[in-house]
């Protein structure tokens, strides 16, 4: 698959998803970017904004399997990964795979589960495999975790450990729609839209899992110049020295920017990455990877404020690969 074919298929998938998720084009783009960059997405937003619908629609359009886990305080690691159960007929233990054995996994309200359950996803997200009783089992490909957390409710929640936050390629913030967009949503429902019956709505399957893997492999043809690499490392290095940031981003952030910038370039039909790709993607890549100074938090400074200031200060390269 060449870059032109990649861009054409990406545009068709994006347009099909936008028919269902009205007014959420940026969220759709970021989820597709992450999937094709072999990454995962943490979505922050209040309930009722279409996060579950996004995963179901994505699975339908891409022809991939999807599962949903509702994280609760009493959820055990084996409820996520699966485990061995004794089969009396066979007089032996059998492994019963958990919901993580899917291609698209929605982890709803992930910060409601304790750390030991959250950590059950770490190996799956990083290695694409699950180890139980000493046996490692590979997960289906492609594999992406879309985890949600509520920014308002704090009672009964557990903060995600930094190690797990760093596994998410993006942190995407989903907001309430405008009044005009909400009116379009209502008209959709008046016309018979049913989120539980997407096929009846006419949502098409445009590709399959093998073609998604082809798109992932096609990204090796997107070039990145040394100037762009310098730009990426300069931005990430500045997070480690910025006055309001206590702990800056790790090299994993640089790798994330590298990978996902190639997706955005290919999605726009380009064979090379430009500075605008890095600028557009930096907030979603960096906002969850930095830890602010307590004084900065008291003053109301946000991670996005810091990233915006860093992008203003970083020297934008004048030359790009063509």
C-alpha cells in the first residue's frame, strides 16, 4: 500500500465514523492516529458523550472485534486477562480468555479500579500479550485500548500510576457539543438512529483487520528529516526544564510523536512529516506525561498551558524532507 492509497482509505473511514459521531472529528482523528501508530488512547470526558458508541462504530467500520470492560473497585486482574479454570470433564485446567483478548477494547472509567487491576493492562498495552501461570499468550492484532475516565467525579476513584499513563499514546479531552451539533444529534435520533443497531443505520464496513495491519506497515514509507527529529527532541527536552513542570516527558513521548506524526502525514497524502504535524499532535501526546509543580497547580496552570508555551518557544525548523 502506498501513501496515496493510505490517505484515501483513511478519509473514507473517517467520513463513515463522522456520520455517527457528529461533531467529534478531532476525537475520531486522534483515535485513528493512535490505532495506526499501534498506540492507545485515554479519553477524558463526562458520561453520555459517545465514548462507547465510538468503539462500537470503530469496530463496525474497521471490521474488528471489540469488547467493553466496566472498571469497578471490586474488579480483579483475572476479570480482565482471564485465567485457568478446572474442567471436570477433561480433568485438567483450561485457560478462559478475558475481555482483553479482542482487537478494540473499551476500558470504561478505568480509574475506578485499584492499582493491581489497572496494572493487568500494562503488559497487554506494551507487549500485546498476556501472561497467566507462566504462559504468555499473544493478543489479536491490531490491538488498541480506549480507556475513559471522568474528570469530575473523584469519590471512589484511584489515580492512574505514571507508568500506566505513559503507556497511552494520547490523552484526548472530549467536550460537550455545541447547541447546533446537539440539534443535529437529535435530528439523527428522530430519523431513527439507534446506537445499538449500527448496521440498520447503514454504517458500512470499509476494511478488515488485515487491511488495518497493511496501513500500519505502510507508514515506513513516510520520511522524517533530521530537522524534524531535532524539533521533536527539542520540544520533549523543554518539558524537563520548564519552570512549571516538576517531571518532564520521557523518551517514550519522543517515540510517540515520531510514530504518530507519520500517521498524520500519510493521512493527508504526504510522504514526509512537516512541523505542523508535530505542533498539532504535541498537546495530546504530552499533557498526561508531565507532572506539574504543586505551586503551578495552585495557580491554575494546566499541562496544556505548559505545552502551548513550550511550542511557542521551540525553534520551528525551516527545512523539511520532500
